[in-house]
C-alpha cells in the first residue's frame, strides 16, 4: 500500500473559513488517498492525534462512581479492568453517576426476559478487547474446545459479567488464535471500511474473569460478544493488506496477552502484570504513530494505527433480575446477553443456519436444565447439557447416562443424546423454550432435527469437515427423527457389535430396531450416504425422492432385514476420526490423494456369512446413496426405475397408480420450485449480485407469478376437504 501526498498539515491560528471543514480545534485535514493493491480508497477522518492516555485519577473516579451506583453490578477488579480499557473515562463516568428519581443513571436499559440489562457507551482501546467465543463460526470444525462459561455472583446478587474457565494459559492462547483465524477466514472483512472511516458501529462487550483449571492466577478483561468480525478486521487493518489470518492472530495475541514482569521485590497479581503489558504495547503503537507524522504526509503505519486503534463499544455494567425470571441468578446475565445477540443474529438471519441452530439448541437445553427437568430414569440433565456442549468428552457418556455398558464413543454419545432429547418429559420443555427463543408458535419435526444436528456432530466436525454441510442439510430434512424414534417408548441397547442387534430387531425388539435406526442413520448422514433429496438427483444418485427421516424409517422396518443389516454395518464401520471413502466422488478421491487413510462403508448381502456384499475378487462392495435409498424400499425403487426406462407405458397401469405417481411428481416439482426460490433469494443477497432482483425483470416476475397463482388456485379449488392428521405429523 502506498500513500499519495495529498495530506496537508493543519493550518493553525487563522479564522475559520465557511467553506472549510470545521473540527473542535479548527484544524483542516484534506482527505488522504491510499493505494491498496490495484485499488484506492479515501481516508476521510484521519486525525493527527491519538487520544491521550487516561489519568489515574479519572480511572479511580470511574471505579468509585460505578461502585456507588446501585444499578450497576461489577466487582472492584471488574471496574478497574473497564477503567483501563476506556479511552476517556470521564465520558463513561458521567453516564454512571447515580441520579435519584431520574431512573438511576444515564445508562442504556434493555429489558430481556426476566431481567433489565444496563450498559454504557464509550470508546475502548483495541488492545484491551478479547475476542473469545464467536457464535458465527462456533459450529465449524475446530481443534480447541470452548472454555467453561458461568455467571458470577456476589453473595446472591448476579453480576454483569461472566467467568471463562480455560484449562491453562496455552488453552487461552490457542483459543484466541483459533477464534481470530476462523473469523478472518469465514466472515466478511471490513479492513478497508475501517481504514476509510474507522469502526462506526459499537460492539457489544462486558467484563469477564478468566480462570484456569490448572490453578494459575485469574485475570479480568473486556470481552467482545457482538462485533468480533469488526474487531478482527481492525487488527487486519492494523497489520496490513498482505497479512495472513495467522499473522493477524499472532500479532493480536502478542498484544492482548503481553505481560510486564514485576520488579524484584514487588508482588503484583497476573491481571495487573498483563494490564501493564498491554499498556506497554499501546505505548509502542503510540510511538509508531507519532513517528509516522514527522513529515507533511502521514506514513501508512500511522494511518493504520490511527484508524484502527479505537473501537466504539456498548459495555454492560448493570443487571437487575426481576422476580419470577425463572432462572437462577447466576444464569441471568449470560442469558440476557445471548438474548440480545439472538435478537440481532437469529431473528434477522445474519448467522448461518448451523450457528443459529446451535445457539437455539444450547440456550433451550440450558433453560431446560435450569427448569430442573429429569426423565423417569433420574438422569441429571445438567450432565447431559455438559455432554451436549462439549464440556464432557464422549468417553464420559456411560457416566452421564448411568450405564457402564455404554461404549464411550462419539457415535454412542450421539445416540443417547438424540434419545434423551426426544423423551416426552424433556422434549416438552425443550419445545417450549425453542419456540420462546425463536418467537415461533409451531415447532416442526425437521426444525427440531436441524437443531440436534450441531449437537450430535461436535466430536467429528474437524475430522469430517468435508461432509459437514451436507450432513447438516440432511438433519434439516428430518435427520434420524422418524415418527417411531421421536414418539415411541424405547431405550437404546448398548452393544459392541451393531450386527448383534439385527436378529432381535427383525424379531420385533423395538429397542434394538430403533437403536439401529439412530446409530446407522447418523453414520449414513455424517458420511454423506444419505442427503437431502432434491428432484435433480432422482435417477442419478437416488432412485426416488424421499425425505431423510422417511428413508431411515423404511430401512428400520421389521420386515426389512436388508435395511437393518445395512444400518448395522454403517454404524459398525463409522469412524469419528476419519472420512469414509464413500463420501467422495472419484474426482475428489484423485485430488485428495487416494484411500490410504480412509475407511469404506459397505453394501450388504443377506446371503453372505458376514452380511457384506463382495465383488468377484472378494472385495467388499462400496455403499452409495442410490443403494441406501433403494434398500429402504426396493419395490418403489423398481417401480420408479421402470417408469424412468419406459414412461410411455404409464397408461397401461391402473388409474389409481398413475394418480399416485403424478401426485409424487407434483410434490417433487413444487419442492424443487421452493428450493430454487430459496436459492435465488440467498444469491441475491450476496455482494456479487450487485442488487439484482431474485426474480429478474418485471416481465419475468409477472410470468412466474401468474403461473404460481394459477397452480395455487387449482390446488385450492380441488381441496379434498377431508380431516387429516398431517399437522400433527409435522408438528412435535
């Protein structure tokens, strides 16, 4: 990047001219043009001065005023952390001053559920902000596990802060790095916008105490909860347009985790040593900024520092829990913050569906836990919650569900979580909370299945990232939540070999049969052998159209031994740490470099001793999605295959069969139309669409609209007007 010499030093000591821009000091600064690669951008609000360092007396007064305001709720160390982060403490202090009879203060009030959250506005130093948990990418495959998060109480009074517990300082460092890199790779980058006019929209932040399970000293910091992408982009702007995500992360971590050793004989806690370390890093940036203004044209580094170093923030400082909130005091603040984030990113759809579903699922499960719900076996839902969000490892599944015969594997973890979260006593409360969080009056089966997807796939997200998107789409198409799985009174049957369940399953054992349905179904979905069906796939990758849960239901019928055997072998061969060969096309396999580190899902043969279909050389045949769907309903597959070969013979079939075929085609065509419309709207919202309308020109829209109205009118006028239970089937 280069800087054109269009910057003029301030002309001081003259009267202000009406045509000149006016600042508080009557300084005039012409716009600066920066070259970024082949592009240029204009810096419109560069200032030749950074805000001055805050005075100790101003920080002390902020702490004292905050502590004296009964509407605020932070411990003393939390106030000190906030005072250090604020660029201009007196500005926030003015908002914190308690005003009797005037609503308490000038703080922002937000009423969320059973509490009132109070926040102040201020500018904070970029060097003081910790970007930790990022919901937008939190459900992507990552190596580092999330920290434990809990509320903070002083006595029995909830504080406006959280406790983040990491294993050790390496966990914190690696987690910060992971968050920054993932955010940089997955989200929009606002570097150029920040360089042009700084960050203009406030981030949402709060104080946190970071603790370590290894017994290391804790520290108090300012954590950003909404606006992590903006914060990471500010670091990107600071580092330069050639910086990689890894280099940006390393630079940010170098600053926020800096530590200044205490002088010999002086004992200072870690939180103070790190605060002094960050202050030292800020001083270095300040010195570089000043050095970059030595000439008439500011240096590029000075511009980057000046535009990125200050971040506007809305910072939570107070919490008032209302009577009857339904939550323990220690849980209210986290729920209030997450409610605010959801109102921004779930209702308005700014997070992708997986992030939304994970947020909804974890919040609903936590509220269910706080309701004290237990099923009839006495399993503690608090333990289930910790297993679901990753605080407990899959190896702890037997302990959570009180059965040492359960194998402690990722797949068995998923089986027991699906079973538990669909039990009536638990699901009824989960349903209530999901609807409350999303603001919906109905909860369909496929919606609940879609919420369970990110919960079940947590252990294998990283190893199977190539199939993650297709798998989650399949969960949104019903997943393993067949009507029997969701509504029957059954219990998973632990075993070391899933094929041992086939015989009892075909003999009518419900527990064995549904265990195969859930375990085998999850394996097939995860390894991309059962995907969301669309019309274009019929005849190529599947013999007929069917929802994912319907295929699993048909595979797990008592009278379908081949389907049950297929589910058993799929569950047996599933490996949470590797990718199945079947998940790739031939071209992808060549590109990925062969099959050495992969396993194979196999087709089945009821006549074979081991139930595995083999070729002439005795090698197991690879399973594919076409075979999975075909085995679920061989009769229908044969019928559909016959129709594709010779559709001209349709008139020879009985009229009722022809009508059934045409109804399936109608439903498939309408489903394809809905899918195309959804994709058009999604594509129109991307930057590359450049504002193009999803339905094209007015003439194109009129043509589509006219046909849609005609189809709707025909369907409506031919309403059979029969009582049906369709709605009950769709709703849970």
